[in-house]
């Protein structure tokens, strides 16, 4: 029986529709997620003559850079708050609201589809991959990024390890797909091939996250995410105090002068529609 992830989808949609979450994400994550843009655009050969769809466009940074390369770009996001931010930042790019699992575009209407960390927030990521396949023309390219596992992407590790050690990791949350499922190269390749794609490639992208201190790291996850935010909001005040202390202690290993320099590599998967 297929598990019902609709409550999880509702959680994600409600979270990303909050303007505060979107603004915090934009303020803290942009310097990090933007590091994946050039490899993603290279993976789909974005440039003049390419009609490109940026799924889960968020603040629209990738869509803007694709347009700067000469591509004809549309950015789509399920969050009206994110679409508003993207439209305000990049007035010359077309942005619209839409569900990655049910895209509002005709079949075979794009040459390239990209998703920069969007797959992590979906209740049925296989549907999003199938939708990318559907709207691509033959020969079109699809590429997406996700985070490396928390043992490698240490920003996640610092938070999740501290919750495991000092808090309650069994806070009742709507069940959703495993967050780090597509961090596994084999699983990403399998999912792409199951959707009909060929020539699947999966690579790691080294990235660094510069933050002023451990409090900033905590703020990002407490106010600028959805799934991890819900986990942290479900802690008791006493547990949160212990988690905060544990994060501060563990973050010392990443001190770089007055700041933190945290490894946050990504996994980039790409493939071609035959």
C-alpha cells in the first residue's frame, strides 16, 4: 500500500507559504544554494535557444542566471510567498505558482528542467521526476540537486546530531519521504531511469557555508526551513536549551576567525530524455 504523504505535503505547503520562513530562507541559505547554480545550468546546457523551466524556483536566483545566459526561462514554485520574492527581485523573468508534482505546462514544451533542492520538499518526488520527463522535448535534459548526507553536509549534522543527543528525535510529525534519499547516488540514478531517462550521471559538488556564529545556524533551521523547523518547534523549552548548547559546542570545530566555515556539499543528478 502506498503511504499517504498528503499531511506532509500540507505541512510543506503551509510552511513555505509563510512569508517569515521564505524571508529567513532567502537571507541565510542563498549564499549556499547559489553555489549549485552554475553546475546545474552546465548540466542542462543552458544558453541561447534553450527553453528552461526552473521548478521550485524559490527566490528565483537560478532562473535569473539562466536568463543571463540567454535561455528563455520560466520559474515555478508552489509557495506564493516565494513567487512574490522572485518577481520582486527579477522583474524580467516569468514566474508563476505551480505544483512540481502536477506542472501546469504542456507535454514536450521545454528543452531543460532544473530543480535546485526542491525535490527534498515533495511528498511524491517520483511524480516530480515523471513530470519533468513529460514536459521535456526528446533530447531535453533534467538536473536536480539535493544535500549530501548529514555526516558530510555538516550544517544538517550539527542540528540533527544535537537533537538526537539532547532532545527528542521522535517528535510526532507528518510522515514524509526520507530527506536524504537522493543523497545516495545509486538511488538517484535508479529513480531517473525508472522515469524513462537515460545517460544518468550523479556527482558531488563541494560547497562551504559561511555563517557568523552558531546562533545564526540555529536561526536558519528554526525559522527558515519547514521539516526541521517542525522538529525543533516540537522540543520542550528545556530540551531546546540543551540542543542549543550542544550546537554551540559542536560548532567550535568549524570556527574560522570570528565566523563558522561549514562543509555543505551537494549531490547533483542529471539525465536525458531519449
